[in-house]
């Protein structure tokens, strides 16, 4: 395990540094977001190649799931950002930092994301390090079910929103249908579930102690770089978003409040008759 942790850390430090240098040439720090999903793929298969233990069904299945998830996310972000200006978060930080942005971006954006990526990847490393001694069991089935559910929410939510935005008739309108009817951020909720699925694979392989990884991802998605950061902007810039917030769960899916109220009214009417 220690070998995998050190090797993956050195790889990420090198990759992140090169990516930072490229961002200075492109004058665009948004490229770090594309690397997020790819980074886990590289870390997993690099670590897979370094393990001295024979490959197991769990190793190959987990590698397939990490690759599908990471490649889909990277491609989605690349398509979304292609031809666009720098993400508003980095553009604002660039303006605030002024002439010091060139080095501040290395620590505040690239190195920080690289460190988080490294920590979050530990369940993958633990699975690779210990997987041969623990055969596939019911926890692996639970892990796969969590991953599938999370992937449906994440990829499905992204696809629905992308399709909605491509329709000229929806310009200026708010996406509140499909998965977005039940949670304001189905993609973030799905991402969290995916990582709880990855963690259960680690638990099945004896890596229960890596629980800090899904906890960290869930916290970041809900309180830092996901829901909290995005909604500070949406409340001010998106017409109707305040009303959408009042009736729709922020993270965990649930029936909209208006649907619950309508169901209660119908139930009361049935009781009164």
C-alpha cells in the first residue's frame, strides 16, 4: 500500500505541475477540471501495474468502473468548456490575485486539486493492495449497485441539462424536470454515490479505514466546491431559482414540496368524503 501511495503521489505532483505550466501558456486554469476524472484513471492503472499480486475479478471490475466514470466526466467537461472562456471561479480568482495569479494558481488550484485527488483515490489503492486475499462477496454487489445508481444520477443529470441548454426555446429558462425535479444537483449527488460505491469495494478488500475518502468527497460536493459555491451564484443570476430552491431538495432526491402538498390535499379530500 505504501508503495502505491508514494508512486501515485509522485505521479500526480508531476502531472499537476506540467498541467499548471500548460495553463500559464493557455491563460486558462479550467483545464485542471478536465484532468480530474482522468487523474483517477491514470492513478488506478499505474498502481495496478505496480502491484505484485495477481489480478482479481474485483481489480478488473473496479478498473473498468473507474475508467468509465473518469472518461465520461472528463469528456463531458471538455465538451462543456470547449471554445468557452475560463470558468467564472478561476476568472474571479485571477482578477483578485492580479499579477500574483501565475504562482498562486499553482498552490490554490492545481496543487490543491492534486492533493485532494490523491487522498480521494486511497480506496482504489487499498483495493488493489489487499484485494487478492478477499474473494468477491455481497459487499461487492452493494458497491456495484451504488455505483450504477450514482452513475445514472451523475451522467443522466449532466445529459439532461446539456440537452436542455441546447434547445433555443429554453434560453433563460430553468431546468426543473427529469432528475432535476427531485434534486437541484443530481450530478453532484450521483458523484457522491459513485465514491461510496468505490469505498465499498475497498471495504470488501479490507480497506474500511479509507472512509475519509467518500466523506471528503461528499463534504466537498455539498459544502465547498459543489452545491454551496454554485448556488451562491445561481440565486443571484438565475430567474426563478429561489422558488425552485423552496420546493426542491438541494442534494438528496425527494418529491418536490408542491407534489407532496398536492398528495396531502388529495388524501384529505378522500378522507372527508
